[in-house]
C-alpha cells in the first residue's frame, strides 16, 4: 500500500522527516518497506530559475538565432543564445542554468557553457515542453511580468516534492487502508512518545442545499445480508473534464492514473478515507430505480473494459429496473459508467459484506482497489462522510448541482462490540505492568471509547472500522503496538521448570 507523506500531513501536523516518520509507522505495526522520492516532473525543475531578458539582438551569423542577456539575480547577467521566435527584451522567462539536467523521455542532457556560432551561451531559455509543463514547443514560455527574478522555478510553478511510503499492510488492518487510517495510528504513536503533533483533522464538509427535495432515484436493497447499508446522492449538470493538478498529483504519487474529474474524485476519497465509491451515469438508470440484488446464474455482464462475465447466482449486483450495472464492490459496468457525455451522476457509497465481495472477486479473478478494501471490511459508519466529501469536491471541481438529499438505506443498524479489558491481562501478556491510565490514553488516541469498570478494568467500545478486534487479546495487541514493543524490557535471565517423566513400571 502506498501512502504519500505530503498527503498524510493534510490530516496531522508534525515536524519529522520522512525517514523518522517511517520509523514510527513501522514501530506501531505499519511496516514501511521502502520510502521513495516522488516528483511530478522528473528532476523537480532543479537548477531552473526565473529570469528577465535585458537585451535581445539578432545573431550576426544566423537568420533565426538571437543573442540575449538575462538577469537571474546573480552578480552579472547571463549571455544566452536563443532560437525562439518570441524572445525579446523585457520578457520574464524560465532559465536552465549551467549544470541543470533536463529530461526528454528516458534520455537526459546537461546544460553546459558553450559557443553557438561563435557566441557564448551560459544557459538555456526554456519552452513549456522542455520543462514538461505543457506541449507548446514553438517558443519559450512567457511568464507573468510580476514573476520574481531569481526565484526557483519549482517554487514559482508550485511543483511539489513528495515521499511515498510502501507499507506492507497485514490483511487484518482494514482500518489502516487509507491516509486517514495511517494518520490515526501515527497520531497515537507520536502522542505516546511525546512528539509534538496536532490531533487528526478531517476535511470540513459544509451543508448542501439540494435543488430538489424528493429523491429522483429510489434505492431498494433486496439482499440485506450482502448489503447492510446503501447510500446515494443525485448530482446534475456535471461538467466532465480534466482534474486540477493538485488532484492528479495526489493520485499519481500513489500510483493511480488520473482519468477525469468525477472518477478521480471517487478514487481520491477512497484513498483518503478507505471507503470505495462508485459513480453511475444516472441517465442510464432505467426507471430511476437502483436495486441491490443477485441475478440468475450465467447472466452475461459486460465490464467497463469490455469483458463479458457469466455471473454466479451469489454475485451481488447493483441493478437498474432492467439489468445489472455493477458487480457490487468489485467492478463497474460498461453501460452505466461515466463518459465525456455524462451530465447527471448518481453517486454510490455502500457497505458490502466482506465475505460476499471476497468470493465474487476470487470467483471471477477481478482484483480491484475497491474489492481489496471491501473484502477486508470497511467502516459502515463512513458511508455518509465519504459521499458528502465526494459531493463537496464534485461541486467544486465539476460544477455539480446537488439534486437530492443523501439517500441512506440502513435497515438494521450495526451495533459496536464492547469488550472488557483488565490491567492484569495486559501485564500477563506483555510481561510488564502498564497502568490503566496509559492503557486508556492509548485506546482513546486510536478512537476506541472506554470507561472504567473498576480500579483495574476497562469497558472498551470497538469502532466499526476495527473488524479484527473481537477478544481482549486483540485489544492488548492494539495497546502494545502503540506503547512500543521496544519499550518492553527483555529480562537478563529466563527461568523455567523441567518436568521429569515418571519412570515406567514393569
């Protein structure tokens, strides 16, 4: 699982290097297998600065070259030979200084001092394409006249440098399959080690005023075992377009290819919260009805990538009144997906039974990011927040109009487990006494609710995102991984008793 360092810091504020952060994550059970530097633009525009063309004269031995002097904030201007037709005095430009490495696909070249037809050249004035900031190669980039001379181009163009953690996540840690989930564990670990940090701050979601009061799409859950909760919302006048750079960069940093603003938002929210979403073209939903049910055995279903699948009779499907639109929690369908022509969207945020998703995913060999999360167990209480978060982003990035209230079908509310935990049991397992206040503080930092039963016992309410916590020993593991196994001393000697077998009698 890939986690972006910069993205992580959107939810928790702390002052540690990526390497130090990785150590704390590993020590609390989220093993960091590698840390890689991520650059949106290869080379990160290092060595490229903002300059101003002071003079521009025609080269005496060329009909298209110009000899320029460029101020980059150094003691003396640079002499640069430039062949761009739009170069002229007074222009603010991006300058690759001597020693800068520019990349062109898999190849690269270094800017050196040179002579071009007898004229000295001490750098290069760059085009959009040469800096991978656009496709225009017909002339050099013309920057805003207010651009600051000498400013690094990476700062001017707001090119972010990031580090990406590759975390070897164990199958039981469904609560940590997201940036917010990892931030939760990191907060608990830093707090326990007295490292200054802020509390987890989820993005604020404002109130939406729908243009219509009555839901334009009805939701009917026929299989309540496989789908205990299904949440949706209708959006209209959606503008399908390319996502802004910040969103594309967030996805690219963790290895996800941007597609369009609607699909990218659903991916972003899944990676942020751990809760998968799915967007349907609502104009393709017959009879304005969404049914969650199974279909007859061997029903043919065409996936987004044009593959035809014969359904099993236990495969849970998201259907319109006439046909299947999506394999629930696993894969979208060809005939209901988002295209450039989409204008109206039905957004889904559901909770699917992990066993149902796992069997369907394995049965058809469909391994998707959504199935990866659903089959490990998502948080049933996250459906509302996730859909509202996505809606907010689609209003901002796709000019969406909210056309309905959030439609939430949740027939049987899932109640959290309550487990009793004693200080004595923690001590027996750890081999070290940890006081009740420390135990309680650690559990609270991980968002477990707990209250005192007696002097040495706690009653702990298990969040619904913690599917692996079913026994006191599971809670003890949570406490110890945050307390730190390295903080439990190894004794200098080990004592044991050898039991002798009785001699056989003849």
